[in-house]
């Protein structure tokens, strides 16, 4: 029977197509909700002057540092995890699935814990390096979110590898709504109590940490309820942890490095502008922060990272082991296009940097 063939059957192809389209539709709907919540989170803080230009500058310095560390820690690893889980699940190896998840979760916890400790122990130094010493409390409030989101991404990668995008979608909504409610409430209460702006900014950005905690709790409960451990026979011998870690890092690290470029640019832009406004142009630190914040408002908002794109890629990689020649051609064309853009973009960037330096260098 044509619709029951195990390999290459029409029914199987249609099921794969429907699974991908269903996952993509879920992520598109989630992205809309997340963007709306992010808009209502940022609007009172920045445009409606709840924190003021100076307070919002503290907020953005801490968020740029967090975004860079988080991208390094998580950008490619959920994709790697979902791919490895999908492969093991397709081969009906429940013991391998469990070992991959536990090993990956431990690896992500170690990576996230390192960056969290970095932000906790060196929050003052990071703030001074960015030219905004008053951002230290905000960095401190945001530090736990890195390791929390790393653990959450492990659960997301597991579910995506099993072809299920629903917990990822709901987790993102919980994270964004929690950030909105907790962050705005704390900022309003601290401002109303006439607390210093650095403390109010820390309260506002603590909403990110609170939202991440809510998302992690939801993902843990969802996995426990919907994916209980499966019994397996003696024939299902999982790979060693060292082998799994090597595969996990081999897939995830290149994606993480590539995805971190934008966050690194934002971080360097923020640090260079603040330091040059103070050292070359002669502005005091407060005025420099206000000018930097005004520049950020006029530029395109980059507060929300590129997690949606990574999630959509995960849908594509989630349960697919075959690839058409047409899709390979498209991937090759995109890879060549990226190299051409890099080849043409580097000279332009160097030339622009030279012109920019001539404009701002001290006499």
C-alpha cells in the first residue's frame, strides 16, 4: 500500500511537510505575541521616560553584555541538540536520547554558569569597561538569567528534536510576559519610592531574569509530564559522554560564533561611543550616556535576539534525515552568497572605520 510505505512513501513525505509547516506556523504566531509584549515592555522604559534617558542607558549597557554572553552560550546549541535527539529518536534509541539530553544539559549549565559568574564577580569592571559605571547593578540583576536560559534551551532543543514546537512557543510567551509584568512593576515601584536610577534600572531588567525562571519551570514540568523515561533493552547502548560532547560542540560552536557577530558589534559600538564621547569630545559621563541612548532610540531596535530564526531552523532540522538535491543547491548558493558579502564587506568596513576615526580623533 502506497500510503503505508516505511521509506520514501508519499504519506511519510506529506507528514514531514505538515509537521514542518505546523511548527513554522506556531513560531510565527509566537513571534507576533513576543514582539507585542516586547514593545509594551520597552515603550514605558524608553519612550515614555519611566527610567529617563540616563536610566535607560544603564539598562541597554547591561542588556548588550547579557545578549553577547547569551548568544555565545546558546545560539547554536539548541539546534545541535535537536538534531542529535531527532537522529536518536528516529533510530528508536531511547537510552541514547536520554544520555544526549543529560549530557547536553550539563554542558549548557557549565557554559552558562561560567558567564553568570563572570557577570556576578566582575559586574563593576564590565560596567566601567563599557563607559557606564552605574550599569553595575543592572548587570548584577541580569547575571542569573544566562545560566537559566541555557538550561531552558536544553529543554527546548529536546522538544524540538522530538518534533514538538508547542513547549518552545509557550515558553517564549511565558518568558516575555513575565519580563513585562515583573520588570515594569519593579521599575515603577522603585521610581515611586525615589530610589536611585541605577537601582530602578536594575529592577526593570530583573524582569528578564524573572521571565527566564518562569519559562524554565514550565519547560521542566512539560518534559516531565509528556516525555517520561522510556524502557529500553540491553541492545540500546548509548554513546559515551565524551563522544556526545564532541558532537554537540562540533555542531553548536560554529553557529554560536556566527550568531554572536551582531551582539559583539552592538557591544563594541556601545563601549566605543561612550568612551569616545567622554575622552575625545569632552562630555561628562551623564551627558555621554544620554547622547548614546538617543542614538540607540533612532537606530533600529536590537533588544530581542534572533532566537526565532534559530527555532525555525530547528523545525527544519528537527526530524529530517533526508535532503533533496534542490535544497542542497539552495544551501550552496546561500553559502557562496555569504562568502561574497564577507569578501566585499570587510574592505568597506575598514574604510568606514578609517573615516569614522578621522572624524572623532582628538586634535
